[in-house]
């Protein structure tokens, strides 16, 4: 199940993410005004060099001189945008801020899930024993976190070191075979830039 992602690239605040794909395919409900995506909105907090801004859909409510969203659609950190547009019923919203208006995001969320299904279908499948082992490790770590959080942290540190070493070896094997960043990105369900970093880092070992 998706959960709130605290932030994202290019100042975007993502609403949804999965453990499987992380920030590479974080999702959000994006705003449409005049058929296009508006720039971020800024908040006047008085004097000072830093002016806070956001691109979260709930900020485009027409209040305090901010633009008012006309429709929402699904978006993904990878650049994908949903084809369906979901018009906002301002007669129902009234004068309330959007974050208080109980806006239905089920449409954009479903579209994002459909996008993830396509990404997942193209990704390399995990061998069943390995997939089962990962599930078991997750369950064991979750249980240990409740009973012995310090031991859970130690185990996480060990897993991180193992994952880093094996990851470098796997990326090095792919780089040695001349596998392109595009193929790696598709197989991992990540972005080309992240795949390229993996391959280049492996070559520097």
C-alpha cells in the first residue's frame, strides 16, 4: 500500500510511494490550469530571503492570490502523467481550503497504480525463493523492532552493508557485459539517471 512520501525531486511533494519502487516512481495528484501544469505557488511570510513554495495540489485553492486548480490528474516522479483529468467541483468545495474539502483522489490514485503495474510488468522478476526470503526478513525485522529495536537497527546495518557489496558486484557484472542504462532502468523499475549512476559507480571500484 502507498504511503505519504515526505518530498521529492524538483520541489514536488509526492502523495504516494511504494517500498518496491521508492522515490523513482513516487506519485501525486497534479494540478491542471488552462490545460497545463502551473508552476509552484509561493507563500508571503514577510521579510526574509527564503520564500516557501509548494506544488502540492491542495495549495492551488485561489486563496490569498494563489491560482485555482481546474482539474487534477495523476503524476509520477519518472515523468509519466495520467491521461484522465478529474475536474474539481468548486460549487461543492465552496470557500474552504482544498485540504479541508475532502477532495476525492481515488481517480488519480487508481491511474498511478495502473502505471505502476506497467512498470512492474517490465521489471525483471525476482526468483520465488528470494522473494519469499525478502518477505520473511521484513516480517522478522518488524517483529524485532517491536521487541528489541536496538537489535533491529544492528540487523539493518548488516543488511545495508551486504546489499551495498552485492549491489556493486551485480552492477559491475552488468557494466562489464555492456548492458545499457536504459535496460538496467527498465529491469529495476527505476530512472535512467539512477541506473547510470549504478553502472558508473561500479566501473570506478
